[in-house]
């Protein structure tokens, strides 16, 4: 019996079908550690335990790996990393093991074969292809994008260039290699105009982003260099990007190849500024509209553009494609999140919910897609 048959076969003759072991990776050595805890808890709370046996792998802020066997509520409260509830563990790169190695208390070592791994890790060291590469090396099917697509989508500059080759409009921008290089960029900054954005090339959740404004285009080098310095705290390269006069729309894409499901388009309504970390996770002054307040024709165009970007960047499994919609009706690519926020209140599941899929169905479809890949 193959894995897909194991999923679909019901209990027969009083014998329970073997559950698939799903490794759920959470935490991570990343500024987005706390976001990952919330997303992972939601996945654990909504996974179908009649089909799947969750194997919880926590990574603390230092980058240390653990097998966690405590109550899931300790994840959401960030109390999971303690000697009573976890023990050291690693993912073995050996395809013979195809799973995790657990170092139990008392010196015993045992391995557990994993059928599918679901990294619920955001940002650096989780969403950038590093973990995906380890899982591919180990021969463990991955929920979500592969190594190349994950790394490519994480790099805002390279993702933009690939999308542009696919015929998608992108913001004007340039990159800065280091702080010294930034001092020679005055002319380039003036060409972009104000306001403009200074961002880490490879970071998520709006960490390290500055929206730089200037009265009457009076460029202040001190403010600019301070913004570059902030961005360099999160990555070793900075992208300086023009402001797009419009609003942000997003599209949840699920699946691979020609067989993709696209959720309803959502819209971010801002009272001012930009959709920074605080607004993303508190919505203090902003609102998210699902579906977006745009025409049906424009919604279809946004969805088709999202699919074009998803395909061009080699995405599979799932991703959230973020774009801008200008006042003139132009669609401009912003970025792709290959592991978007995944709580029951997050944008990605809510866009699919508006299209008729429950959170449980989304998780189930993701796992099945990984097994079939």
C-alpha cells in the first residue's frame, strides 16, 4: 500500500490504518521566531489526528533542535523549551534514516522515520531554502516550496528580476552591498523619488524596513544611512525601492503545476504609513478586506498574475503572492511569502476560506500535495 492509499483508506475489519508521521518544525533562529510559534500552534490544533501523527520539532532562538513532546499550549506561550518537555534531536541527512534522530535522556539514541515534513518557520533559516535543502537531502517530502524556489522568493531583488522576465511589472529599485556603498547612492536615490523604501533583501514580517519621506525632495543622507544601517542588521544586502502609489493586494496559491487553487484576493487598507510588523500582527489602524474591494474583472487579473509569478519562481505546495494595485489599475509585484503566517486568523487561510476551504482542508490538501510530489 502506498502512502496515498494509507491516507484514503478507512478503518476496515477492526484494524486501524497506519497514521502518517508529520514532522512539524517550529521556532527557528530568526527574528520571526515568535510568529512561527503562533503559526505552528494553529497547524497542530487543526491537523487531522485520525490521519496524521504530528512529530513536533522545535528550534530555539540559538538554533538548537529538540524533539518536543509536551502540551502544544506551551508552544504558543513559548514555554516549550524545557528539560521536562523536550530532548535533543536532529534531522538525519541520511536517506536510510529518512527522519529524525532523537537523543533521549539516559544516553539512548533512536530514530523515527518521517513521512512528510512541514516547516512552519518564517524568514531566515527556515523560509530561505536552508531547511528545505536539509529535508531534500534526507529524502523527506516537504510541505511547501523546494530549496531553489524558497531561496529565490526570499531574495526580493532576484525574485523581482525573474518576475519581470515573465512579463510582470515590478518597482524600480537598486541594491546596496554594504554601508560604505550606500554613501555613493545619492543620485540613484533622487532618481527614485520620495517616499521610498529601504529593505533587507532577504527578510520577512517587515523587519528592518524603513519608509523614507522627504519634504520637497530634500534628500537627507543621515536619515538614509540610518535606514540602510537598520536593514543591514537583518541581512547583508539592502534593496532601495520606489514607492508604488496604490494599495496592496494578496493572493493565496495552493498546489503545483497546472493544478493550483487560488483563494479570494484580499486587500490591505492602511490609515497611513505602511504595513509594518505591528500592523501585520495587531491591525491597530489597518484593515484587511476579503474579498478585495475591486471589480470581478480586476480580481481575475490579479489571480492570473499571482499564478504567473508563482510559476515563474518555481513555487509548489503553497505561497502567498503580494502585489500592489495602482490607482490606474496596474498590477505591480511586491513579494512572495513561501511560508506565510498560518494562524486561523492569518491572511493566507482566510483567502482560501473565502473560496470555500476550511483551515483543516487546507492543511490536509497541503500534506497530500507533498506526498504526491
